[in-house]
C-alpha cells in the first residue's frame, strides 16, 4: 500500500509538471469547449486512445471532469492534474459511483479516498496516500 501511495504521489507530481508546462487555457467554459480544453490538457500525458476508449479508467475520469466537475476553471493547472490522477485511480480500482465518494463541488481531498497535506504549492491540498483497500486493483495506471 505504501508503494502504491508513493507511485500515486509521483504520478500526481509528474502530471502537475506536465500540465504546468503546457499553455494555459484558463477560464471557465461550457459544453464542447470545456471538453476540448480538458482533452487538450490531458493528451500531454495520456494517450488519446485511452481517453477515447470508454472501458478505460482514463476515459471515465475524463468524462467525469467534463460532466461532473464544478471547481476547475483552469484546464492546464495543477489542480486538474491531481484531480485527474485521483479519478483515474478511483476508476482503476473499480469503485462504483453509487458509493457516493465523488462530488464535483468538493476538492478531491474531501472525498474521503485520499490522505492529503495542506503544504502543497498549488494545489494547496496535495494527495499523499490512498485510504482504500486495493485488493480489486488490476494495475496502477501511469497517470
């Protein structure tokens, strides 16, 4: 579990750096422009075929960001990177949305799935470990 948490922390940091280095799209948009902005940001570290394959955790996380997320306004910032990585992990370990963990109006650290520290430089709250049992996980995604 500690190894998985360290891998997740590393991946979140790597995704954050990748997004920070991309051009800022910024601002809140709606509809297909929101989807396009998020897709553009995510394709810097997730292969497009995984975003398009509706059986992958990456696609499910992408779709959740487009349809359910209510707090991200900068689609190239580190909050998107961490939120996306947290969602990919959530879907990779085969959790069901009916469990009520995901709330688009809350920071991912408030979902009760991850232990976080508030010592990060944006995002202020940074995931440091996973709180869940991982017995159902098939593989840890690169994100």
